[in-house]
């Protein structure tokens, strides 16, 4: 005789079979059966203070591990609060499975309390989503949601579980977790064509994107660079794919305005776009004139774009493709580009010219220099979205993949604090810093309470200027003035301490490193370090880069 299992119990058993150990979320009436079932489940539930923060936590877990992070909310307002974080994960190519409760199916056809079309709402911001209409569907729905979320290009999926379905029983067993699907090998003819283009090129360059990090292609990318001498620039989300210690790294590419690295792309006659995603850095920013030859290496064919007309497309596993290219390299593929070497030297000097600046409020460059000096090579930085994101991408050197998480797809503010919580829970042995502006900090400040409740010693570094800095920067650059970007902060020290966090205000440049060291040394609670920032450097950078246009 088959054994009947309650649907909410079976649902959690299926999640556990997929390797889920943690769900981030907020309980509600319509997901009550799942919450009660969690009492007897090996899965830990982390109670968040806002559903958006729960989704950000799931995203960062997914980006760091490659396994889908799970977030949960109830129907109606719980589901709408989840939307921004889920969309952010989907655009950042992070594997996320979002779960929402729903009203009983007998009232979904009519106007009723908190009832709305949640599946329809999530459809444009997920790879796939569905409602569980019967408990026998649970094993298939869960397995499909996880497989699609993790498959390249990864993203978000969504499962809706109505409250009456969660109460039913079924004899359907859990489906065993299926092995990871192997990505296809590269086409031999396409590889041969790419090899010929590399041989013929005089100034080739590599544009390494997020796909290099996601598909664990860093080793093969390093081998390609070492064997050929071709220089590589990394997108914001590709930072660490090639170590910035490598003499052939041109650091990060993707600043909104023209930057030093733009000169390399203008000089290049061949771009090897490896794991590159247009969502990271539009091709019209680096392929001006559409004259550069392009080799596209990714798991999917290239998106159609007038400035991204590829000469060769190698569609398949990125690491396998690079390994195949590396196996065919000969002396004829070796390149020497003195102008790129000079460019790297110039950028390196600029990155360190303010390492000992004594100005206060502190220059962004000095803050990041001090932060880098106290962080180990494998420690993790989570960057929020704002003016500081540009400085992090440009001035924070990265030496290993997935050690600097920048949201550059959907680009929602508010990810740093919850992201740091998830990162520290996932890798408790590493130092984790969530870097944000004061505006981004206040967007999810409530989840500082989550870090305190669970004893998560993440460090939150706030750049304080009482302004939406990135918007002001762009307004100033475009209009010569700003509008409605300034705001008044509460006392951030008292606010942070009221949650139970350690809080430190930096009053001079020499206090930052000791403050960071003290915060990183805390073992039982989160720390908040507040440093006033001199964002006059924003327009100085814009003006300096603007002068490059004449070169």
C-alpha cells in the first residue's frame, strides 16, 4: 500500500532532494502549511524583514555557488515585494527559485482578498514559472524549476503553491535529483575559423564576461592569455575571471563614459568575446564604427545587435571551448602589443595614485585601496548599486572569480546588505563586506536585524554623502546641475546600534583600516562602518576621461 504524504511536506522533501539547505523569506497566512512543515524539515528557514531582501540573499547565494538560491513569500503584497529581487537575479544570470503562496483555488476565478495573478506577474522576470494545481505535480514542478534555474544561462524560476493544494495528500514520491546536464562541446569547424582569425590578427583583445565566472572557465582563460600574450579586459560581472595580478589584465571595462580601456578596444582588430553578455556592457560602447572582427564564445548564440555582428560563433561550454583553442595554439598565435602594455602600466599607476591621500571626506580611491589591503584574495565583496559601484569596478582589484559580486544586469539598489548576509552564511570562513551608499543602505536596513538575530558577522561599509550619488553624477555630467538627489540621513550609528550591530564612524583617513580590521574581527554580530566620501572625484574622473576623446 502506498503512503500518503501531505503536499507541503512533499514540497520540502523535493527541495531537499535538490540540495536546498536554506530558504530565505517571510511567512504569511497562505504559506502557513509550508512553514509548519519546515519544523520537521532539515531545511533551515531564515526569517527576513522584507521579501526583497530575501530574494537578494537567494541571488547572491546562487551567484557564489552556482546552485539555485530559494526565497519564499506569501501571496499579494508578499509576492509583489519579492519582484524586484527576483528580477535582479534573473538579469544578473543568477540561479534563483522563488516560491509564493496563493489563495485557495476555489476563489482564484473571482475578486477576493489579496488575490491577484502572481504567475502572470512573474512571467516576464523569470525563465519559467507555474502554479502547482495538484499535489501529484509537485515532484515534476520542483525538479523542472531547479533544472531550468541552473541551466545556462541561469536565472530565476517561480513556483506558486495555493493554500488548499498545500493541505492535500498524495502518494507521489520524490523524484531523485538528476545529474547535471553537460553543456555541448564546441564545433570543430567554428574553432578552426576562430584559430585563423587569431593567427591573422595583429592587435586582438579578450572581453571576458560573467559567463567566464559562471562556467568556471577562469583556468582556461588564464592559459589562453599566458600562451598567446593576448590582453584581456573583464566586465563588471566578469571581474576575477582573469586575475588583476596578471600582466595581461586590462582590469575592468564598462564605465558609462569612455575610459582608458576603451582605447584598447578602438585599437583592436579582433575581439574574443568570451562569456560576454550584452546586458553587462552594450557593444555600441566598445565597437564604435562596427569595424572590429568578433569571435563569440558562449553557451548561446549571439544576440542580434547592429554593433555586434560576429564573424565566428562558437556555441558550447565556455571552458571546453577555451581548452580546445588552447590545445591548438602555436607560435603563430602569439601576440605582442606594446601599446596595451603601456596602457596597463598607465591604468595601474592611476589606480594607486591616491593610496595615501590624506583628504577628508575620503576619496573613493583611498577607501578602496584601504579596503583591498585588509581583504584576503578569497574574501568576498558585495557591491551595491550607486556611484561607488563604478569606483569598485574600476579601482578594486580582484584575483579570483566570484570574490567581487556586482549587480550590473537589473542594477537594483539595496543588494549589498542582504547579499553580504547570504555570502557570510555561505562562506563563514571568509571575510565578507557589503559596500553601499547611504541611500542603498537605507533601502534594506531592516534586514540588519536578520544578521543580528542569526549572529552573522558580515561587515557593511557605508559611503556617506546624503545623496543619490550615481544619479547626481549623471545629472551633473549631462546637464551641468543636479535635481532632487539630496536627502537627510538619520544618525546611522545610533540606527545600526539599535539593531544590535557594532557601529563605527570613521573620522579621519587613518581610522579606516583599523575600523575595518575591528569589524572583520567581530565573530558574533554584524558591523557597520561609516565613512564620509568625497564624491567631487566623480566629475574629476568624468572630465579626465573626457579629455581622452582627443587621443
